[in-house]
């Protein structure tokens, strides 16, 4: 089973062929915030299986994004849901 980190890396590689470098960077930033939120909750993306992601793990990202602009929250949540 792929890890969360490998799934994130694969996703960024895939979109790099269809999106601009700036868009890929923006998506990568969103996934870094998600990875940091997971690590804070003791879920290391490097070893945790991607299949374990669920609504509760997305809630960790929602919590981490508090205080950011609405557009940033929306973009990062969309990015996390797409990979």
C-alpha cells in the first residue's frame, strides 16, 4: 500500500504535466500544510498508509487552516481532497 507521502508525491508529479509550475507549487504548499497537520496528530505521512485517510484526517487540515484567508482554505482543502 502506498504511504500518504508517496501518494502526495505521485499526485504532484502527475499534475506537473498538466499545470503550470506556479500551480504545482501552490498545490505542494497545501499538501505540506496537510502533512504537517498529520504529523502534529502523530500520523507520519512517510509511513502511514494513504488508505487510512478519512474525514477525521481532513478535519485536521481544516483546523490547521484556521486564520488563513478563505481562498487559501478552499484551495488547500480542494488540493487535499484531490490527491
